[in-house]
C-alpha cells in the first residue's frame, strides 16, 4: 500500500506548501510512492482522514490553529513540523514579545486605519496568549525548518519517513554550502544594517557584516550568500547553538568576528542585542532560545515587551 500524506496550514504564509509544489518532477516521483489525502493548496478536503505522515506548516496563534493541530496529530502516524514557523514560531513569533491585549489594542484601538476600535471577537477565532511552535502542544517526529525548506531537503525528509528509516539530514550550518572564504583582516569596522559586501569572494564576517550563516542550520543550500546577501537565519539556530545552553547567536558571532576583524566583542554583542528583533526574528518565540540562561530577548526588545 502507498504511504499516505496529510498536510495542514496554521498561522503562516503558505510558502511552505508552495515549496511542496516546487518539487516539480520530484513531486510526481514522490506520488508514485505516496498518496496525498489532504492538502489545503491541492485538495478540497475539510476533514482529517488517517494518514501515515502529517505535515504541518505555520505556528499556533489562534484557537483554530490549536484545534487543527490536535486533529492532525490524532489522525497521522508521524508528524512533521514543516518550515521555521512550525519548528520555532517563525517571523510571527514577534507576537511572543507582547500580551494578547497589546496586540489587539495595536491592531484595532490605536491603529490609524482602525474602524472605531471594533474588534472581530465574535467572527474570528480567539487568539492564543502567544505565538508558539507546534511542539509546545503535540509530539513531533521530524523537524524540517526553512523559510521555506529547500526542495532537496523536503524530498529527502519525506522519502526517509516514507521508508520508515532514520532521516539522514545533515546537521551542518549554512557555511557548509557557502563558497566565500574566511580571512583575518584587522582594522575592519562593524557595518551596521549592511547586508552586502564589496568583495564577492570574502566571508561577510571578514568584512564587518553580520551574517548568521555560521549559526544557522543548513536547510537552504546557502542561496543568499551565493548571490551576495548575508544570511538572515531563516532555518533557525545551528545544532551547536541549540544543544549548548551557554551558546547563543550573539556570543558565537561576536567571538568569530572579533577573531577575524578585531572588532571588540562587546560592540558586536551590544549591536545584536539592540537589534534582537532582526537577528532572532525566526526563532524568537521558541523556548529553545528564550529559555537559555544567556538570552534576555524581552529585555533586549525594549520596554514595550512583557514578561
């Protein structure tokens, strides 16, 4: 019998579902081995039929998301957290910095285009207290981060699950697929807000530009550095950052940039903390980060954040 696949779309942009379609010929090959029984972008199926593999995109933000996630977990044998929103909360995880009432007040009470302060309380699913990755609610069998995950890793992960074998996905960082060369260059200045450098062959860190490639799990094959743009960390933290409670993005990057460029570690750390909303954007609402003893994201984000 064919392996059956069911997918669900929670609070997210649907980009991860589009990544499934972007498999192109690989999707046709996959369908020879598996059957999709539910998918919001491909099939008009409102229920939750039993499936061998369940794929969930998006974070939990509303009561509807929570209900749909629980239904998915009940109906599938193995569950995949698909994309960075499902794994870490994703960009919408910035909502973790604020209370539910603060979010609603900003959208419906204080906004310049609000309709007299009216809220869609009766017509829309209620918000959960915060944005949360799906493993805060259910057990997950495979994590496949990325914004969206690269088709290569999507196909590899699904095939391994379909074969009922251990997923053979690399734990390397984005740097593994980046062709730029690290080089010591003393006297380089930190370049705030820069995302591109002058030397197309030199590592961004060696040019004083904050690039998250060395602290980000490779689920993309480094397309951004290859076209001249510094990594923004869309696949979430690298394995060493996740597994060591004393390691975080700022400390790891500050150490490397200080050794490469001579920029004082304290200057780099201060810059990363001040701009935590940018550098921690994809994983801010994940306890894998905010529960680290060295990380104080809500303090770094400013006085409007809540405890």
